[in-house]
C-alpha cells in the first residue's frame, strides 16, 4: 500500500505560516522577533535540507527501511511473517496508533542523543544556532542529520511495521514539530500534562543553564517526564535563545560546519587517543583538562556553590 508523505503538503503551509507570523510581528507586535539575515539563512538551510532530504530519504527508504523490512519480514506461504514468528503488521487503525507511539519514543531518543553525543550535536546544532525563536527557526535544519536518522528508526520496520507507514508517521511528527516554534501560542492548559507544547519547546531552544538539554519529546512529553529531561517554562526566567558557542555568521557553510571545526581543534588539545575519542563522542562541553564543562558538570558545580553559600 502506498501513502504520500504529509510533508509534501506541509511545505507550502510552512512558508505561508512563516509569512503570516513575520507580517504580524513586524506590524503589530515585536519588530525584533524576525531578523532578515537570520531568516534568509534559516529558509536557505530549510530549502537545502528539503532538496537533500528528498534524495537521501528516497535512498534510505529503499536501502535501509525496505531492505530491513524484507530481510526480517519475509513472505512465508504468501503471508508477510516476522522472523520471530508473528505475522507482520497491517494497516488497521490501532496499528497506526502503535506505530505513531513507537515513532514518538524513537524521536525522543534520537533527539536526546543529538544533544548528548558531540558528533551528532555538530549536525543538530544548526537548528539551535539562531538566537531567534520563530517559525523561521523551525525550518533551520542541518543537512547531515539526514544521513544517520534512518538508523535510529529502522528497528520499527524490523519488528514488522510497513516502511511506508513509518514514513507517514515521520512526516506527521515533523508537522507537529514545525508548529511548536512559535511564541504566540501560550499555555494549553490540560494538554500541557501530556503533550509536548509550544512553551516546552521554548525551554528546549533556550541557552539558559536551567533549560539546556530539556524537553526532547516529539508529540508527547511522557518520555521526558519518565527519563528525567522534562522542564516546565518558568515565567520568572528571561529566556535567551540559541547556543553557548554560536557560529556568529549568516554564511551557510559556517553554520553547517562550525562545530565540526571546533571538534577538530579540540582534538588537538590532547595527545591521548581516549581524549580525542571523547571530544568526538562525549557530551558537548567535555574537556580532558576541565577547561570547558558539560551541562551536567556546570549544574553540579552550581549546586555545590549554592550549598557552600547556604552553609
């Protein structure tokens, strides 16, 4: 059964909503919400990501998803059967819901690892590198994430979900993620208890130490709550958006590659191969000599200082 990726219809909607938010902010609300050079960079990155994604995703579906699906779910006596013995899943409505939940669970860990492993962060930092938070930022996507993302999700087709079903779920997830990047939708009341909302995503994009590496969820916030990364928006904290080491450039090449350059330079600070490995695959901020700290180390240091002050 063939399905159309929802993003095919989402792209013109994205551009229309960006134009609407941009116009409203400039005329009626906040003239600084959008900065022209930043918006041009974000949209250019989004266009490049869409073009590259159209090529790479097609290849990934053929070479990764379909290959894994056929390998682990061969046709036995005319029936698609998983190698573990159960019949591969069809297209019943509840199967769609289960696939969407598995997609959301995978998105959480995929997104979290993009923040925890520096080499992956070097690709994902592109999305966080703007100090603006608006719908333009939503399309500010790195171009290298596409190469490894399918491998996080392939397990879903391995256990028997059709590749085209997973692709549709990925598209729906992307549509939800886009609309989270606005400051004009406030607290959603009871929905805040289980959905990943706009206020929660503002937290995720903040560079305030209280907020960094929080709220990695897709549709739901349950995985953030369960695995200790959930953080509610605190109105008493003035949000600063962006990253601690921004590219300070509107040049696409610099935005896409600056963190890889930083990794290479940091690897030269130590002769030990173990340290070089950690500069690549350790958490962002890790250093062999303590000259820079990870978010966990910074928070621990602040807690220790607060304890000394109280005592």
